[in-house]
């Protein structure tokens, strides 16, 4: 961290005014989480190395904090003191657990020795990691809404990832939001953002801590992968190829949820495939897989179901053994995901709202909306064929540069080596579980491999290969194939890379020549990933300066500027009640407001579809609305994509002006991406 810290200090010194303060909230949250998770970890993962126990404790603790925040929020009991007390209790529990662990052997120390002939080589190989660390820390200190163009400058963050917790914070409780269907998605990460809002004292104050938390979850993902990767060169190269995968820094700088999915997934996978799992580790893995699903619905398929299916296929043992293990895994997954099922069932009558409408129905949802949702999240007809999906998969997974090409190449190479080694060995007896699995990994990595590959008891190589294939197939078959939805595939590929390096490393410090191939491809992939990140950041900085005349680095920690220049705030007086039409990015709006995401029903637009202009204006008066803001560019975009009420046009707004609205502000004549109009509702 010395080199990235020095680069930040030289290039963007203002970052170091932000990180100690906003990072402290993240550190407090993670410390409290680890404390909450320490006690169940002592039972579920006894005998595991210290690093693995810390990863599992953090994962379980984050699940505890998320669930507790949900329960307290629904009850209307959240506040700043309650949030800090929740973390303080967790930290206290962790301290007690640490003191007890110090009196006996509760886990094996699992750390790489930095001494020895390989220190300089490993340090030099890891230098490319400085680029993503610098980029993610700098970008996470910029206020939401500036990065990235490929994500419409964090549109989803301003629409629901931070906006929904902001509405909960403003309301003083977690409640059903009929105008924002995304609020009914699992919110395993968003509830942590809500907790940060109470810790920091408000939504705007928590914006950058939320981004730093998401970035930290990316770092924890790498840490978890390393905890379940053999020591030595395998860990070095896994850290390199995963850490320089552009998606991690790109997504980490946004208050998204994907890196939460990755962290929970890495822990779940490690528990299942590192060595012969016990019933406890199977249950713990299921909990982590369910927590991944609690971050994003797609993880239920790509992680919980796909990993469980692959593990079942690769599992050793008879039908009864398989059934018991898989049953405990499934029970753990359902248990961890159940808070979101219960919340949705209580709020909407549909546990998986807004999905499965034909089975469960759902509050403020209809068959027409369900059809609109399906249409909006499906590939267009011309892109739905098998060949077209294959081309999209190639572009998103291999050609975009967002996935490290070395991750794919070396993951497949590791799979080939493992499969070849297994075929050469033929049928061999199971390797009995040892008391110290980290020592097994150490022996395999640094003392050469002369027998069965350690940790291969559950045929992990086939589990990982099947799982990776299922992720890609399910992603291509059941989603509209945005590249970031497939990021769980990073986990099995990374674990395959680690085992492939282990097999090719030979004895330390005299590695086999094959290791040089892995190092070379890893470095090449890392450099390409770094160039991709630097290029994207440079383009973003140039675009922002061209658009606003302000340098991007002048916006570090300046969310207040985006609030002050928000067109709703500048055009509408304090005390107004604003009805926003089209644009759902309400996070920076500082007036009383109402917005609707495109898939939810806007009651005014629904009424006005069959009413004349005077009646439509009268509806606004009846509901206390003082101003209407139309975003014409956003309405046009939604009409082309997800669907939007056809009668909402500038011509209709002109008719409303004759029926009782008064034009206050407009840039309609300018055209452009930000075209909007503000009308006052006349008495």
C-alpha cells in the first residue's frame, strides 16, 4: 500500500483528507461485523486456518448486521445511537472471542512468509496491483453520479442503491415503496449503506463511505480467494489476475452490490472445495451462498443453485451422504435468504416480488407490469438467437477488457493441468482430512507435488469447471447479458488459476519452467487490465471537464455541489412539493418530491392518460403538488427501452400549461441530454 498511497498523495492529495474520516466508518462497520461473526465461526469452522476464519466471521457478521438493520428498520427503531451500539456490541463480542482464542488453539496461523529468495520477485510481480488500488480509492472519493459512462454515471446508484436507503432514512423506517420496484429486491448491501447513513449522520455524508465499503468488499473478495489458495506463487498470481480484473475497481468505486456478491461467493466456494467438507462447513457455505443471493436476485441462480449443483456432481460419497450435505447447504442458503422472503411476503404478499407474479401476485403490481418487466429485461429478438448470444458472450466476457484475459486463459490452463494430472493418476483412494489444511496447501505449493493434489478430495477441479460453465450458461439464458451480471465467474476461474499454479510451481525456490508461463501470462493480463482502467479514467476526466468546465479531481468529496446544482433544487423553491416525471435519479433532490421508476405505476400519469388537461392539473392540486418537472430526454430514452406512457410528450405539457400549469424553467429549445422543464401548479 506504500506505492499506491504515495501516488495518491502526489496526484490527488485531497483523497487523503477523505480516506481517514470516511474510511473510519467502513472500518468500524467491518470490525463490528467480524465480532458478530466470530462466535458462529468458532463452531462452524473450527480447525480452519486463521485467515479462513476471519473471512467467514466477516461474511457472517455482515449478514448479521444486514438482517439486524432490516429488522430494526421495519420496526422504526433505527437511529444513530442504535447503529453505533450495534457495532460496539459486535466489537465487544469479537474482543471476548479473541481473548478466549488466545488461551488455546482455535485455528492455524495461515500467512505467507515474506522472507527468502523469492521476496523481490514476488514484490515486483505484484506491482501492477498499484494501478487498480489507486483508481478505486480515487474514484470512490468522488461523489456518486460522476462515474462511469458505461453505467450512465451511476444511474442505478442515484435511482435505488443509495436512493432507497435515503428514503428509509428520511422516513425513519423501512417500508414498502410502491413507486420504486427495486426497493423490493434483496438489500443485503443496501441495508449496510443505510447503517452507514445513521453512522455518518445522513445520506449525503454516507455516500462516499458507501462507495468505500463496496470497494473494500472487492478487497475482501481477493483476501478470501487467497485464504483458500495454496501459499507461495499461487497466492501471488491469484492476487494479481483477480486484483487487476477491471470490473473490481470499476464496480468498487460505485455504491453497487456486485462485490458483496463476490465476497460471499468466494467464502462459500472456499468452504466447499478446499478439502473434504464437514456438515458444519456445508451449512456455513450454504449461509454464505444465501447471503450472496441476499445481495442480488441473480446470485440465487449463479451462486447458490449453480455452486450447489456443481458440488453435488463432484461430491464423493453415496446418495445418503450427498443428500445430507446438500440438504444442509440448501438449508443454510434458505435461512440466510429468508429475511428478504419474509419482508416481501409481509409487504407485498409475494416473497420474490416482483417475480413469479402468476403464482403469487403482488401489491401494486399487475400482469401488464410483469410483462413489461420481462420485456425490458430480455434481449431484443434480433439478439436472442444462440449465435447472437454467443457473440454477446464473447464481447462481454473476453473482448471487452473488463475481465482479465489471463483469468480465462490461466483458469482453463489450470483446469487442463488438473484434469490431466487426475487422468494420469487414475483411481486413487481418498486423501484423509488433516488437522491443518493450510499446511497441506503449503506443502503442495512449496515442497513440490509428488502425490495426489492436496485438497482434491471433493474433485474440486470438476466442481469449479462445472460451476463456471453453469454461470455462463445461466447468465446467457436468463438475463439480458450485461457483462457485470456474470462477475461470479471470477471466483471459480481464480481458484482454478491457484491450483494450476500449485501444480506447475515445483519445489521452492527452484520452480519448474511451467511456472514462468503462468507468471508471464499473469503479468501480461495485469498490464492490459491496468491500461484499460487508466484509459477509462482518462476518458471520464476529459468528458467531465468538457461537459462542465470543471476538472474531475476538483470534485473529490463534493457531493454538496451536485446537490446545489441539481436542476430541481435550483428551479423550485424550498417548501415545494415536486412531481418528477421521467427522471428517477432523486438522490440529490433537496425538496419534497415524488418520482417513479419506469416499471412502477405513476398514479398521476395513470390518471391523466384518460383525463383532460384541466382535470389532470386538478389532480395535482388535490394531492398538494406545487411543481412538476419533466425530463424529456430521459422520457424518450425510457420509451425506447423499458416503455413509458405514450401521452407524456412536450405537446401534452403545452396542453397542461393551458389547463393550469405555468412554465417556470425550460431548456427544451437547447435539446441535448439534459433537456427538462419545470412547471408551477397554479392555484
